C-alpha cells in the first residue's frame, strides 16, 4: 500500500493535481455475493468471492468512465 501511495504521489508531482478523486468500496450485502453464499456463511469469510466480484464491478465501472470521458473530449 505504501508503494502504491508513493507511485500516486510521483504521478501527481509529474503531471499535476487530479481534477477528480473517485473511490469505490465493496459491499458484503451485494445481491451477487449473498446469492453465492451457503447457509450460515458470512461474506467476510469468503474474501475470494467478494474480491472477485469487486474487481469485476471495478473494471466495469472504469470502462464506463473511460467511455464517458472519450465522449466528453
């Protein structure tokens, strides 16, 4: 995490301050997660499932943002 922070600070130093700062968090209550859990299993105990779904949603979100910014330019 420290390395990622230092990389982002180097980018800011080189390019300039960003106009947007967007964050995304995963929610263990997402329907896609809950539907895959067996009875009495908590989402917190299935980090593989939640991480996989988060990554999928994150890639989709970034793809959507890229399309929006291409239209704006």
